[in-house]
C-alpha cells in the first residue's frame, strides 16, 4: 500500500506503534512519538521544495501559507487514509475500541512517523519522491490554497494596526481523556474577545480566532 519495501523492519514497526502499547510497561516499548518529530521536519522540507519549484512566481508569504495548508493535521490525516495507514497501526484493545484506527490525530502522527522511518531506512530523495506521490492530488490544487487560517489572519489584522498579538487561553475542558472538548478564549487588547470550541486546543483556537476576526471586521 505504501509503495516502499523496508530493509529494517524495526523502523516500520516503531512507526506503526501507538503509544497505548507502552502504557504501564517499565521498558516503555517503542512507539511513533519520537519518529513523528523527525517526520514532521522531513515532510515540511519536501513540501517546501515541491512548492518552490512548482510556484515560481509566488512570493514567500503565499508559499508559506500553501505549505501550512499541505502539512496541517487534516491534510496529513487524509493522506494517511488514502494509503490505509489506520489498518496497519499497532495499538491496544482499548484504543482500538474507541476508534483509534480512524482518529485523525493518530493518523497524522503515524503518517509523520512513517515518513521518518522511510527516511532513516533509505535517504531524503527516496522519501521526498514518495511524499510527492502521496500528496500529488493536494499539490495539484495548491493554487487555491493561498488561504490563511483564522489565527494567521487575526494576527496579520492586529499587526497591520500596530496592536499587540492576540492572547489565547483555555477556559474549559470537558469530556473523557480520549475525546476531550476544549473551549478557548482569544482576546485582543482594546478590541474585544471571543471563544471557540473544538476537539483539540488548536481547533478551538482556530475557531475562536475566526469568530473574533468576523466580529472586528463587521464593526469596521
């Protein structure tokens, strides 16, 4: 499914192992958490290189926005789904029972770890070629991805008016540990505040920023 044959299968096993398998074990069995750190950087470099070549007339600000949309959690998780990564994951029964194989965060982390594993097993050129293949449907329509997310747009709005940066604060967290709901407040000194809700702090921050930006734009 992934289009690559590993020489060192231990790398693949580590990349596909969910942290739930290490819970309560004194030896802290390998899992993908360290690998996702490396994979995130390799992915960012590969996508940046592709965009630099593809969009020769696009300035650095727009390239950064397009790249951010191609490497964000949603996009990475969607790519993971296309190669059936969820079905390959190793996890404990509890995590699987609560839908761990389809959890976007798990898919994002494992995808980044897989990229790191291939990089360590081969070289940058090999993994960059696979990334180009996996991300091709998204890269093909990247012309339309020069759209800033709510947090970036709010920050730019504030900076253009010489205002302090927005301040984010988690004001509430509810739900079980495996399915939390966060409420985040964002405030802009002298302007106002708004709240957002999401299944992660990042998602709640994005919604809060969009809500505040809509509010201030309507008042202008």
